């Protein structure tokens, strides 16, 4: 059974950086599509960034130029480097893996950006 575990969230001042990590376990294959979503207080969950096998990436307009998604070359692990953080980036960040059209989710890691 595929399981996802996130880490790296925390409290940071505006302008600072955080690096989120997510590793998949319980599988013997590389997940084609992995990514990060976030849910801000009072808001719906939204796509932040995705990466597929081969390294192609997509980003939400709000994080372009500030965030960078990457993945381990062998393992089904994905990372999100977040720079120039602003208070609007605050929320719970969820790791996502899409396998044969089915989404799998981590439990989330909280990111809080203070002004």
C-alpha cells in the first residue's frame, strides 16, 4: 500500500525559506506524478507544484519564481524548496501522488509565515 509522509514545515519570517520533503513507501515502482498542494485557513486546497517522471514541472502562478519542486532520481520522493516566503503562503502543505488516476495524500505539514 502506498503511503506518503511529509516533513519540513515550520514557522518562518517573511522572506525566509523552507524545504519540504515527501517520501512514498510501500511500493516497488516509481510514481509517475507527484506534487504538492496546500490549504490556507478558510480556503480550498489548491495545487502548488507538480513533477512527473522525466522532470517536467508545473507551478501555480502565485509561487512561480519562488518555489522549486524536485524529486529523487531513484526513489519516489519529492521536495519543495520555498524561497521568498510571504504570509499568504501559510497553510497546510500536502504531498500528492497520482497512480493510475488515483490520488494518494499525505497527512500534511504546517507552514506558517509571519510578517
